[in-house]
């Protein structure tokens, strides 16, 4: 059954625009590296623009701008506990100041600063835009506020599930997702402000959160780890050993030190680590990159150059990797399979659909797609067999019903 999924579109675009280190290699995995030298300052949120620049809050006075090449400049100096930030449609940066209980807007071109909120805020941290409304994590009040075009700040969601809400983002389903700083809860908020527990990280704390494709990526400040959580709430330990340190390399062997902010730019994750002060050094930070294999790009490259055996091997290898084993790749693989059918690459398409049935045997759609591939390939026997299997799982599958009538 042919379907279009937004994740696939992201994956297809990634084939052309992602330049991650791992995506250029044949191996599957996650790898970290340091983007900058150490910078004097602590760790607030990170925001990215469409050009790949990062805007990094220091939790002190400064906001740094980091270019895609790792060049660092001071974008703003004069914050008062620069914490969470978010960018509007025009590219203006909205910056929360937790100590000043204010939110400022910084013009990306002129760097002109305008104070947009100074009332109704109680320890503002994470910010995110949903349409024209700005949603705010009021850490010290344990609730989420909303600011509309009138710049009035009002409470939006209150719940005992919040314990210093710190990071916030809008999910692809239109709900807000919030990560606490003082416990490991991830909370989902609907359009009416109703809060429900979405996931509990196997950690003591959270940090900030973003979504990329079908997954959320979340920093855990006190546990020195990065987690991935699917839209279905399945949690994967994505990177970091849990021991504090600045160590690059393989994702699960790398080390982070109080990772907090997180952003996505050019298909890569970016994290800021806090390196505690010593007798000889003040508190410092370093910007880290996490590059990882993108399933869409990986399979597209394989399908274009290899046959059915290699397609199956690469699919299995991806799903066997501890950082990707919980990824729901069924929708993306299904759509890529239909792209192969359109190109008359029948054996490759059948191989990809077979892998979907292997990993998602309870999905009626995987069997329906496999049946359709066999039918288009002239194999009515297997088409009939797999349409029947699809109907066993979903008796309301009208596509299978109609096709079986013709068989």
C-alpha cells in the first residue's frame, strides 16, 4: 500500500544536503568531535539557523555565534543568565535571561536588542515557537507560559509532572514536548495545555530537546548522556558513557560533561558541554558535534549501487546497531521500495519490502506492499499469499480485498 511520510521527505532531502562525516563513509554508527576550542562560559541552549550557524547561550552574559566551519564570535554581550533561545520566522533570535526574568529579541543583521517580555516570567529557560506564539519554560514556577503577538505572558500548562521544565520543542504531531531539569520526565502538552507523561529517561535529569525525523534527541545534564526517544516513546541510549569528560569518537564510547543545549544543523547534532571551574581555570564550554548515519541516505546509496543481497545486509546492519535498533524505519523503507518499483528495479524493491516484513511482521502494510511488488513482477502466487497475510492482520484492508478479487 503506497503511502507518503514526512520522514521520508526529510531522508530524501538528506541525500542531497547532509554532509555529515559518517554519511560519507560505508560504516554505520555515531561519532562525536569537538567543533570549537574551549570558551569561557557555562551552558544554555543552542539554536541554529537555515545557514547552519549556531547561536549558543552562555548562561552568563554572552551569546556566541558559531559558523558551520567552527569560527566563534560574540553575537550578543549583555545577557543576565542567557538560557533558552529560539528563532522566529524572520531569523530574529529570542533569548531568555533566567536571572533577569526577561526575554529579549536580537535582530540577526543589526544585532539591535528589544526587550519583549519582563512580566509574568519566573525563571525562564527553554523557548520554542508554535506558529506565532512563543512557549516558555518557567523553571522556577514549574509551569509552561505562552506569549502571543501582544507580548503578554500568561500561564499555559500547569502540572505536577513539571519539575523545573528546562527544554521545550514542538513535535511533528503538533504537541509540545518538555524536558525537566530536576527529574528525567519528558512531558507532552496538547493544544489545550493538558500535560501527560510521555517518557521517563533512565537518568536523573534532562536538559534540552529537539526532534529530527521520527525521533527526539535529549541531553541529560547530570548523567552526561544523550538519549533518543521515538514518537512512540521508545528510549535509546544514543551517546555518552555516563562518565564526565570531553572524549570524542564512537557515540557510546564518547564522553560528555554536563551536556545541555542541543541543536540540529546540516544533518548533525550539536551539543554544548560545561567544564567546571578549577583553581586555575574558570567555567568553560566546548561545542561538540554528533554525526550519525541517516537511514534514508544510507539505503538510497545502497539501492543505487548494490543488489538485493547487499540491501538486506545493510538494512540488518543498521537495525543491529545499538544506537539505531529502536528506530521505526518501516515508513521510509516502504516509500523507497515504491520508488524502486517505479524505476522497474523489481528485485531490489522486493528485497526492501521483505526486510520490512522481517522487522515489522505485525504491520499489515508491510505485507500489502510486498504482495504488490510480487504482483507487479508477475508472481501472482506470492502476491496472493502476501495479500492474504495482510488481510489476516487487517481485515479492513480494502486494497488487499480488491486485489484478491482480481487474483
